C-alpha cells in the first residue's frame, strides 16, 4: 500500500499494508472510461475491491492521451488521477476471442460497471438482461449522460451537461457569460452516485443473493446536486441566475477584495454578522436597519459588500482570515492548488500519498504520487496497493 511522509505535501501515518479492506473479496469488471466510472471504481478499489479495468488494445482509456500535463514517464496525469489500485486487461471486444475473455471475466465478478453509449453492451451480447440470466447475482451498473431513453443519443460530456443541465446558468458573474466549473464536477458527482448505488446493491445481494441493475446519469446527478438552486425552482418556481461568488439566500456569503488577494466570508446567521461587524471595526452595521437580519442583508447585498470591501482592503487576506476565524466568523483566503495542499498538511489531513512500484514493474509502472482518498474508516482504512496500471499490463495473468 502507499506511504505517507512528512514532506511539504504529505503527512506521516497510514494503514498497514497487511490490513483487510472493507470491500475485500468484491471483484469489479470495469468497462468504464474517462472519469465518472473510473472515479467510482477507484474509490471502491481503495476500500479493498479488486478492480479489473477492461481497455481497448493499443488505445486504452481515452484519458491516457489527455495531456499535458504528464508525469516523468509521459503518462497523462488525468489518467493517473482516477485509476490507482486497478489491474488493466486489454480486450478487443470486436472479436469473438475478446468477447469470450470478457464473458469469463464477468463470470468471476460481482459487479460490472460500464459507460458505453446506451445499448452498446446489448449489441456485444453483454447486456444486463442476457448476463442476469447467466449470473443472477451480478450487479450491473450503467452510467450515461442523459439516460437510456429519449436522451440516449446525446453525448455525455461534462461540459455539455453543465450547459444543458443548468449549472452554467448559475455560474459566473451576473454581467458576464455563463461559466463552467474549473473541474468536471458533474462527472465526479455522478461517480459518487454510482459508487453509492453499487454499495446499496451489494448490500441487497448479500441479504438476498439477488443482483440488480444500477443506473445513474449525468443530468439526473447534476439536478440532484444543485440542491437549493434546483429546489428554488421545484418548490417556488424561481429560475435562479448568476451572482458571481454571492449566495442567493445568504449575505454576506461571497469573496471580498483585500489588500493582496480575495477573502471568502461565509456568514450564516445574525450572531456571526454581529461578530463580523465588530471584527472589522464597525459594530454599528449589526444595528443598521438594512442589515439587521439575513433577509435584510440579502436585500441590500450590494451596499453591504461596498462597506465591507472598504474595511477589508486595509489589510491582507491572511490577516483578516486569522482575525475573523479567531472571532468565530467563517473566513479564509482563496488559495491556489499548492496552497490548498499545504493547508491540508498543516491541518494534519491526508493530501498526497506515494504508491511504490511493485516488484517486476516496467518503467511506466514506477512509483506514483496520488491524491489521498478522503474517506476515513477506523477499522478498514483506504489502502494504496497498486499504481495506475500500464495498458494491458495484467492481461496475461487475468486471461490465464
């Protein structure tokens, strides 16, 4: 398993390599690629599942070619970020030999995960109905962009779902254009939903012996994840718009310019606002009729932002973060990626872990630096057993 060191990006400690994972004994035949499916299966692999990644010979997962950036061996960091703890088998599913090997793998597996275009697995003779007849305990997880019905033909790319699913309509400055998030967030959320659905199905199978189909799609996952914004429409018919970094229902809850860089302030109640007013040297703000309650502050958000910005510009973001946090006001600077990992280190949280190479590994299987799994389990913690695999590296072993 991986090691964690006292370097600027790592902390000491970590689970024993000989320990059992919570999902030990669970085998997953992973036919998915790119992000949502691989992220889900990586999380399950971290918790002990044996994940066999099925890839196209000579090509592999699309993300193997998504660079820059790449590591020192020329491997895409995108691919490396979601494929640890897996074994790779290269199977040509357009040939009978490849399909026979896939069927043999599935026969030895508890879970199958796929995110092909809808009906692709059926055309290959690997659809849920056919496999369930042979393997009634199999859990079959399908991930799609817009479902298997009328939206089956729409490509399931994260950017497309952010646009069509409404996320971009509430992201960005009010006077600017709609913006996507800085990461493929919909894919990640969908991967989490897929992993949750698989675990629920495993629990049911353990109780009844019966497998089932798990279906998640990017659009449905996004609509669920938009929580308060989606609920505003579902309950009150409100179509929300873009507010930049401000919040539609809370104020002050946004970023403010300081002497050097932006500061995020998240005031969630009237008591916190009174403390904020005191901390910035203007306690009268809490008694101002425009700002007495949260509803008042939301109604006069622009005026409040101007007043607070004038006060906050006198010092740097780190100064104000220390002052406000000490007073009990949620606040912090807008960090860059390196600063975020450094913060995790200072707080004693896992940030980056190193996975050593395994005996006999090829050059492309050298030690790998990975972002730590954020799930902490006291008895069966996440383990880091294998670096992301070279394409087809385990084909011979798995086929044999």
